[in-house]
């Protein structure tokens, strides 16, 4: 009786987590200015004030004029820590579950991919919320009067001061809408990326290479932007709010939605769409390209698997 062939070597889970975080951090180095502009646009018009920025270009000019070119990179340390925590966990969990639910060489179905993405996003968001709050506050600081600026020196200073001044639970303020956003983002982003890649390759015009990864990422980024922006605005405003005389500015995500629609109009839920997509699109592209290339290199040079492909 012929011996059963041993299963092909697989990538350890810790490598999947490491590659996921590294890919996200690499992408953030390129798109941090767009993240800052997106946050400033979403906070513009808050509290019934006149909109500070009418367009993304106006916001960019305003930041450079008032804070210098380096002002576009305010909060970079928080952005990197966010990727090191949130993206490391979400991409690692997604890659691990993707492999687990793949059978007979076939990837999971679309709804299973979406479920895996939601699970990965929820876990990653909980871990990454403290860095997310630091990022929101640091990127918003430049729009405040000098007397109201928080003046965090870096993400670690932000984490320490928030804990001392407002209590450790403040680091998870807005955790529910953050998890909600992450579930929407990951269900849309990760599932649509895998599905778009699968469909493009089935046409016969694409192979599992950088061009296919780029096209799949752009499709994924557009779908994810449209689906997640309202939840992202609620998250941003809750995490940036101040407590005035013991009363928070917003009661929760629903309160944000109601007040934004009432005071600023329904389409304001998609305020900052251009910088959000300009940030999320390239970030999605770069993250998946970096991740696919690292996965492919590991499979070829460590596992000896020359079949090609990055595994998503």
C-alpha cells in the first residue's frame, strides 16, 4: 500500500501576523498625510461651526500654510503603532482563518470570506483602539486654538497622558463604533479583494502577479470606502470629543449620525470621501502588494513552494 504523501509545508501563524503588520506599517509611511487630511475633513463643521475646509485641496493648503510640510506627518508614530497593533492582528487572523476554511485547494466562498473578515476586523480593532484614539487626537490638534491643543509629543506620550488625565478606559473610548467600522471595512476590504482577485484571474487576462494585486486592491478600496465612511465619521468624532462639565459631546454613534444629518446634511456622512479613498485606496494597494510579495518570498525561499501566488 502506497504511503500517504505528507501535507505541504505551511506558513506559521506568527509569520502571518508579522507580515500583516509589516505590510500595513509600510503602506502607512506613504499615506499618513492623507489620513491626516481625512480626519481634518471629518471634523470640519463639527459643533455647528462653519466648515473649515471646503475641499481636500483646501485642507492640504491650510495645513502646509499653518503648520508647514511636516504638519502633514503629525501623528505618524500613532499611525505606525496602529498598524503594528490593528493590522498585525486583523491580517494575521484573516490569513489564518482563510487557510483554515480553504479546502481541496479551493478558497472559501464570498460570504465565508466576509465572515472571516468581520471576525478579523473586530479582534484587530479592539487591540488597536488606543493607538487609533492617539492618532485621531494628534492629527486633529493642529486645527485647535493654542489654548485647546493637547500637544502630545508622540504616541507613547499620548497613551501615558490619556491614561493619567482621563483614565485608562478612555483609551477604548469609541471602541464599539471602531469595532463596527473595522467589521465593515474588513468584510468589504478583505472579502472584496479576495473575490476580485479570484474573478480577475478567472477571466484569463490576469495571473497571480502585481498587476492583478493592484487591480483587485483598487476595486476593494472603492467598495470599502463607500461602505465604511459613515461609521468612520462617527468613530472619528467620538474619539476626538472632549468632556465639557462632565458631559460628553456625543452620546454615541447614533447621536453622531442624527446630528450630522440634521446639522450638516445626509451627504456629510461621506464628507472627506476623496481623501478617505485617496488614503484607503493606496493603503489597500500597498498593504496587499507588500503582503502578497512577502508571502510569496516566504513560500519560495523558506517553504520551497514555487507554485506562485501570495495566498489570499
